[in-house]
C-alpha cells in the first residue's frame, strides 16, 4: 500500500476515536514513517509499530505552554508486516493509534497490559 492510502486509513482511525479523545488531541500530530530510525530501533526494538513523543496530559503543569505539538508516528512497514489483508490492516492501524493516544493521556504500556488492552 502506498503511503497516501496508509495516511488515509490513519486519519480514518482518528475519526473513529470516541469524541472524548478526539476533543483532547488537537495539539497532536499523527505522522506516518516507513520504519523506525536507528536510534528508535536501538531504544525500542526493530518491530516498533508506533511511537508517542511529547508530554502526557497527566504530566503537564500550569506552566506548560508554547510547546511544539506532541507527535505520534506510525511505522507503516512494521504495521503492514503484521497483517495479511486490508481488514486486518485497518484494525491494526486503529489499535496502534489508540495505543499511542493512550500514552498521550499518560497511560503506560504496563497499565495497558494490566487492563488487557495491549
């Protein structure tokens, strides 16, 4: 799948989020990259599907302002490699988007695992 089509599916995944979440991610950029960079692979492993970079909402203080937008990057090649068809790809993109948005809200991987969401 080309990058443009993948980006459309990512945008659709964001539109499908519950309104509560959509209303609170206006300063979050969602990008698509082919694969994690060298530093990202070293830190998180070569199979990284998505990455949230920013200050989670729970960690922000009254002095938080003027910051660059938080960023979620979806790694197209790794996500596609896990999927055998269009329907599975759609679900995986939705899952990765929701997972990274959870980090924006301050939810850790451990908490997601403990709640059976990862």
